[in-house]
C-alpha cells in the first residue's frame, strides 16, 4: 500500500544528540543522509542558553540553514520530577524560559518540555501535583507568547487519555502539542495506535524508536511496534506543513549506524507502509 501523495508529508529526521557527537561533527555526519528535520538538546554542554553567546546562536542557526535542515524542536528537560514538584517549579521554569529564548534565537519552532508524570485523580498527592502542572502550563504559555515558540510535551509517561484530558481542560485552544513516542507506549504495554487516536489533534512530532512490549528499547524494526499502521495513522494526522518523525536511540553501540538504519527503514515505510 502506497501513501496518498496528496497527504501532508512525513519529514524524517533525528535527535542530533543521539549520535553522541559534537554539533559540528554530527551535522557533518548526517549531511549525506537526506534528512528533512532534526531536533537537539538545549541543556547540553555545548548548546545551552548560558553557554551560547549571541554570535554563537547566529552561527548555529546558520549551520542549520546551510545544511538545508529544519530544526523541529529544542529539548528543554530539567530532569528529576520535571514540573510536577512545587518545591522546584520556579527554578525549573526560569531555566526553561531561557531555553525558549534560545529556541527563538536559533529559529526553532518548538520547545520540547517534559511536564512530569500527570497523576490520575485519587493517586497519592494528585491534587498538589496537578496544581503545580497547571501553574507550569500557564508559565509555558507565557513563554510561548513572548517568543513565538510552541511548547510540545512528550506523551507516554501516563495513559494517553489522562494526558489528553489534562491538556484539554487547561488548554482548550490547543497551543500545546504532543510528541507521540510509539516505543514508549509499547514498552509500558499500551497501544500506540490508541494513543494516536486520543492525541491526534495535538500531534506535533513523533520521536521514533522501537521497543519490546513491556520491556526496553529494541533494534529498530525488531521490536513489537507495528510500524506500518502507525505510519499510515501519523500521515493522516499530520498537518499541512508536515510531521517530523525523529529517529532516536539510547542503545549502546555504533550510534550513527543505528540511527542511519532507522532513518533508511523510515524512508521505506514512508513510501510503502503496508508493503
């Protein structure tokens, strides 16, 4: 089965830091791969708001443009309980606000911000945590208004219906997008197609790695993610400007080889997902 050629494009790329190379070497390594998008870590040793001067930001933005790559997202992950801990919320939001400024300066459209676990009603400390997360959404919305950078949150830590309901109650205008991670859902024993159906209206990108059901990350194509139907579903849900599919891996080994294999498989799936 070939995808409808009139459907919005799936833009295949990767998370640059997954290569475990410095930025210059990573961009040189992927130059011949024919990628349409990339994303990178905004709180790393080399790329972070406090390390990059104004000149450094211009130079990095130019490198993206010169390589013909669209930087789809800047990861702003503060770690720990992320934005679910009231005790560290203000400090973490201050760092993330600087990251939104960096994304704007680099010409990156999205800030990738993990919220932390969204508990269901009745779970321990659910009310306190959900109040902190609600406050965090308000701050992220303000950062987005100031910079023009759109927040995207990774999905998969909690059931898709819980995240969808939480965001819909606090963000009816759908400013917040989600990063659908099929491998993460499969790894926790959930159905990524069901998650896609619940989160499609907010879909901004998809971080792509394979996983064994109820287990860890698998070599791409060797795990339990049923990629063909997912690619069809992702294509159907994509917006007019396309949907970035970003290859990622945390597996040990030759990272460039692992990611290139995933990229090539994604290209074949894009052309013929059910073939």
